[in-house]
C-alpha cells in the first residue's frame, strides 16, 4: 500500500523566462513613462536638447521606439511611433537637421 505525503501547499513560483522578464520590464517602464505629448519640436518629441549629439539622438530614438512601437504596446495606435520616427529621420540627417533648425530659428548663430 502506498501512502502519499502531505506537504503544505505553496503556490508554485513562475519560472523566469526572457519573455516574462521583457514583459515585466516593459510594463514597469510604461507605468512610469509619461504619455507621449503632441509637441511642435522634434527635440521635444525625442526628449533631447537642441545641442544633442547624433549618438544621443539615436539612443533616444531607440528607447522611445521600444516604448511606443505598436507591436510592443497595446496602448499605442502607432501615431506616437510615427511622430518619433519622423523626428529621428530629420534630426539624424545633418543637412535636414540644419534646415530644420533654421526653419525654427534655432540656427547655430543664435
């Protein structure tokens, strides 16, 4: 005759997996990240100052793209991501950035 052992029942802890970790990290960042604001300046969209280097602009774009890409956020309809992409496209090209700065009176001579 076989007897079973009775142990106190503890709920099993979920095994951490890369996808669980990514999901939890993304949810934590989204919970503290302010919602995207519709603004007139590409610098404000990317949350960098107007003297930001190309590397700073690229890093800001990548971080925001991860947060607001429609495939990674159920809250996003894609409009914020398009705005982020347009800002990066302009500010990452030196000629387009110079023209953008001049059009807003932000030229280097100021």
